[in-house]
C-alpha cells in the first residue's frame, strides 16, 4: 500500500518540475501534502556565529511545527549585519509554509514595514547574504520533512562525490626547493587534495610575503588572507605588471608545474586586480602551466572586457563569487564573458536560484564550480548541491586540515577523502552539528541555540 507520505514526496517533486510524468489519477499536490503543510509551518528562525582565526561563520536554523529543523550557513566574513538581516525576516517567515521554498525566496520580505519590493527583486533592499542562508536551511528542512536527501528534491545526483580544492601553494614559487617541498606535502596530505588555488608571485611579493596562497589555508576572496594575490607590491595601486614581473610569474608557475607533474591541478587567483591588457598578458604567461582556470583577473562587474579576455586567453576564465541572482550572471553567460561560472551559494541566492544559473550556463556550454570560504557546514552543503549539477568542476574549501573546522558536523566517515566529499543519502543535507565543537568556537556574546 502506498502511504500519504509517499504521495506527498512524489508530488513535492512534481511541484519542483522534476517529475513530469505523473499519472492523471493522482490528486493535486496541494491536496496531497495538506497534512504535511499543517506540520511544516515555520515556527522559529535562529542564528549563531562561530569565530575562527581571522574569520567568522554565520549559522542559520529554521524550525517547523513538526519539530524538524533545517541548518545552513549564511555569509560570515565579511558578515556585517547578516545575522541582523536574517532575524529581521523572522516575523515575515514565522507561520509560513516551509515547503514553498521558491515562493518564499521570490517574495522574501514582501509587505514588511519600511520595505518596498522584496529582498530578492534587485531593489535597494537586496540582502542576498541573509536570504541565501535562509533558502538553504529551508531545503535542509524540506528534505527532512519529506524523508529524502535534498539532492533528490533538486532533481537527483549526477555524481556520488564532489571534488574539492584547497589554497595550498609554495611559499616561494621562484625557488625550486620550495616548490618541491610544497609538492611533497601536498601529496602526503591526509585529505588527498589534488587541486590547488593560489596567487602569483614576483620578486617583490616574495620579499614582502604578499602573494596569497603561499601557505596552506591562507584563504581567498573578500580580501582576506596572506595579502593580495597579484604580482605587484601592495603600495602600488596600478592595475598593470611590468615585463619583468610577467616573466617572473611565468617562471614561478612553470616551477610549480615541473615539481608536481600532471597528477595535480592548479588554479590561479587574481582578486580583481588587473586591467584588460595585463589580464591577457597574465593568461599568456601561465598558459604553458595549463591551469584549470584564471580566476577574477578583471574588476567584478560585467563589461565587454571580460568577453575580450575570454576571446584572447588560452586559459579558461573563471568568475562569479560576488554575483547575485540570475540577473548578476546573465551578461557573463550570454556574452561569453566567462568560461567557468563560480558562484558562492551564500551570495548568489542559495540552491534553487543558483541551479537556475547553472541551467542557463548549460545552454551556452559553460560548466560550474563554487567559491566557498565557509565552515564545514557550507562546504558539506555546497557539495550536496554540486552533486546535482551536470557539468561541474570543483568546490573550494578552507577546511580539510584536520582541526576543529573538520569536526563541526557529526559525520559517519571521513569528511574529505582523496580530495572528494561524498554525497549523502540522509534526509535533507545530512547536517547535524557537533554541539561541543560549536559551543567551544562561538563568537563573543553568542549562545548555543539548543
């Protein structure tokens, strides 16, 4: 006998447009999940912030009347006001149907006092770092409510494990002993990373310690960690490199490639530092090392310079971590201004909105990857999302070092194995916090949400 819950689960998939062949005799979706809706009204929204060295992590919890809850991570560093933004939406969310995720996302905050438009319509009230965390927590809750993995609700998995990349790089790319030492450590690393992102080094940046990615886990994006990644001195605001600097950049990456062979991959990070001509020159300089991509070489917003760079470069151009909503990505995709789309789920709008970005990119033959400087919570959640994307490259992480950050979640097996994160078969995102670890790393003034 087929239960009401079985029907509810299937009809939820129908509502998402991922189960098109439904027998005509089945009652409507709204009728079938009426019982679930009564139990799935949002009862509470909670936020707490963890603090690590130089970086914070904003965790979101949404509880429904059925006693189940969903957990996700909104943006942390820089996380100014994100907690307050989420809590400001609590009165609007409480009492609403937790399963109507797309409607909640699209109309987030509509009708609230002192708010014209919504949080997601591109108006001045666009606060996507709060909305994205809420949206992902709702997906975790939906999976738990319907007793299936969130990946199933998003359309099913194309892979059972997702490749992750770290920020390991040699302290001195210009010194062959340093690059050999880095490769030996990378190959012996317990997480088994085979893909590494780091910035460029010149004589100036090696001397000043300014190249990002020189030490493992130094971070990337949002201007944190290890100084600027560009091959120029921090005191010089020019967006150009000299011929000498370009030759040094080329030599550094050739040293890295020679030391590691072809067993490991390289990504080159730039932090939006350069003008068009210099970006083309950098792409030429690193082309012989065959990196997976050249990331964020031009200023963040779309211009035709991105398209011209893609046309001139032999290295794939990657960008997207600071873009929000489909509207933020469309020019890059339609105009072929990037060749790998690289959103951060905590910025772009969460799971469903970013899956729509991936669908749009698919039409133009552009694969996806993910920026991610979040904790183990966002890393694990992003991997579950990435498992549902057909054309996918790799997921960034600052975790995987075996410290407290790898113990935030209660997991059955190794967190990162051979450079991959396993997709879960547990309901929702398979996320359960380790209370002892989280309590020990709460930011000042924060309390465990229980």
